[in-house]
C-alpha cells in the first residue's frame, strides 16, 4: 500500500461497519448508496484485502474487517479528540505555562497572579520554577520558561516586559540600632554603616541595582559580610553585625528580631517586571500575562 486511506474513506467504512446496512449508512453520511459503495471498494483496493462480505440480504465484516474497524474507530476518536484539544489550546482554554520567579515576587506578585489565573483558567496547567533574574533571562531565550517575574528594568529586543511593581527600599537593622532614631532613612545615612548583603552568586542582579543607585549618591556599597540566603542575612543583622537592604514586599516576612526603616529618595526603588518572548504567541501565555498585569501594583 503506497498511500494511506484518507479520512472520508475511514469514516465511511466505520459507519457501514456500525450499521451493516448501506442504505442507513448512506443516510447518516448524506451520500447516495452508489457513492458509498465506491468509497468502500476504493478503500479495499488501497488496503489489498476485503473488509466486508456482501449478499443480497446482509452485510458482514470479514475477520480482517473487524480488526480494521476496531483500529479505525480508535484512530477516528483520537483524531476528533486531537482536533478538539488543539482548538482549546488555540482558543486559550487549555495549555501549559512555565513560570519563572525570583524571591521578591515570591511573596505577593507571583502567588496572587497564580491564584487568580487558576480561578479563571482552571484547564491551563502551570509549572512554577524559582530562578534568579539572570537565570530567567537565559531560560526565556532558550524557551525553557514562558514568562518570568524578574528584577527590572529589562530591555531586550527579543522580549516584551511590563512593570508590575515599583516599591520602596528598606534598611533592615538590629533592634536598638542608632538608625532607628530616624523615622526614615536617606542614602547618606548609610555612609560608614556596616552592610550585610546577599552574595553575588545568588543576589547578583539586586546587588548591581543597589550599587548603581548608591554610586549616584557617592556611596560605596561594599559589604562587610555576605550571605547567600534570607535566613542567614537576617540572622547576621539580628546579631548586631550590620544592616541590610530589602524591598518592601519582603518586610512583612522578616520576623521580630529586626527592625526596618524606609529609604526616602525618589530613585531608590526596587522594580519587578514580567518578561516573555515576543514570538511566544501562545494564548495561554498571553492570558497569564494579562492576569499578572492586573495583579501587579505600582506602589
């Protein structure tokens, strides 16, 4: 057999196999009996073996015809299911979205967007993956994630990005620290204050942003100590070894062993953006983007 039978031949045979009557089968298919008979003959000719035994009184399936019917029925069911599944994906009613997020989006922006999205699009599955900002940029470029909550701004000709939040930066201090005498902190107040910052391996993007901000005020942001995770940073601060700097979204999760004060300066903000590839036109992904944009707050 050089070519596979087309869909109309399979559909015609399955109908005849179910009815075992050419007249009723022709009515179901909106064909005349002679056209239906020619279809079955063409199918048998392509296959090279008979599917039906015809007499003047009845139509029966051959043994090969019964086996072919069982397989063809599953094939047609799968074909129809694939059409319906693909239609749901094309319409954005089902699908899969891979979401990257960093620590500053983990407490509010990402969870709230996910909760709202799952409520509105229950048949679209989400895969969440914690990644540093730089890792998200690489993962989006390599099509390993679809969207990323990352430290912004992010300017890339291959990607769209939208600002989700612009939040105050806070100084996190031990209890009874001299800076707590102030209701708010100005950048110059941090001159010569021991700093404890996240290390470059885990906190690189945030460190770059902070260094850029403070350098504009003539302040060297060289830390006296570094740590890789939040627990260690807060532990070192609460032990009185220095202060650190966090965005507002994390302040409520720091516990009672430290105190905080906002840094008051128009430029001293931490920005979170959502980024996705320009050529990613998946309806499911675009639905997630719209949901995240609505959840984003520009504080």
